[in-house]
């Protein structure tokens, strides 16, 4: 996979390769796309709400693509998505909200 397979403010059901090389299902919401990686929020399981730096090569398959309406988009401060912040980290805990959902 590469950057052209993904879009900002879109949800995906994907198959991800974890640190041990096993394939795992995941639901993600993509915030930003950079040359080598994307910043995405997990929307499932115990890591729901965590932001992850995901290399495109770790995604082996896109199962489903869901365009997100403007009123249901998750909002984050722009400073949290800058590449400089992500140089030294792979995850970040964050609370994001969707104004259309009253959160």
C-alpha cells in the first residue's frame, strides 16, 4: 500500500501487520497522510481513541472504505498532527470529538 490508497477524514477497515508480524483486523480514522506514514485514530477495541503513526507498508489490505460526513468528523488541534511531533513517537493518547454528535 502507499499514500494514494488512502484519503484524509475517511474511515477504513483494514488488515494491519503488528510488531510481531501477525496480521490483525483494525478500524481506523485517517487524520493526515505523509510520505512514509499516516496519522490515524483506532476506532475499535481497547486502543479506541489512541492516535497511531502507521506505515503504509503495515497495511496489507483495505477491506472497507467509509467516507465521513463533515458533521461527524473527529476534530483535533492542528499542532498534534504536525510531523515534528511524530518524529519520536508512534502513539499518542488523545480525546477527540465530533461536534455533530454533541461530544
